[in-house]
C-alpha cells in the first residue's frame, strides 16, 4: 500500500506541475494497476493461509475448520480501471507528441 501511495503522490505532483502526459505517468499507472490486480489477491491468499495454519493448530473443541473464499473484488476492479486509465494516458502522450509537431 505504501508503494501505491508513493506512486500516486508522484503522479499527482506531475499533474500539478502541468506534465500529465509523460511516459513516466503511464509506467506509474501500470505499476499501480499491477499491484492492485496481483498484489492484493496474493496478500489475501497469504493471510488466509497463515490464518488457516494458526487455527489448525488450536483445539477448537470438535468444531471443524471451514474456509470461505471471498476474493477482494474492489481492489481488483480498481486495478482494471487504473489499467484502462494508463492506456488513456498512453494515447494522450501520443496525441501530445503529434500536436507538438504541428505548432
């Protein structure tokens, strides 16, 4: 999460300076999308595994240990939206380069 926050701060700083369509912006957005799409589910499954390992060692008094699988859909959806935004910024970068040649 700290990496995502740091990249978002750099992203917003570049926008406030007036350079939103730089190639570094596309790279940052793609990294944020990757972390949301892949990193969040990996940490979710790691935590689920650790919780299961800890609970399996406890005496639960005859109660069976059940696992429910509930994927973190919101971060994954935000990751997809961020990936789409990265592609829009990529096209914006290309358009900015085309306009510079005309002026």
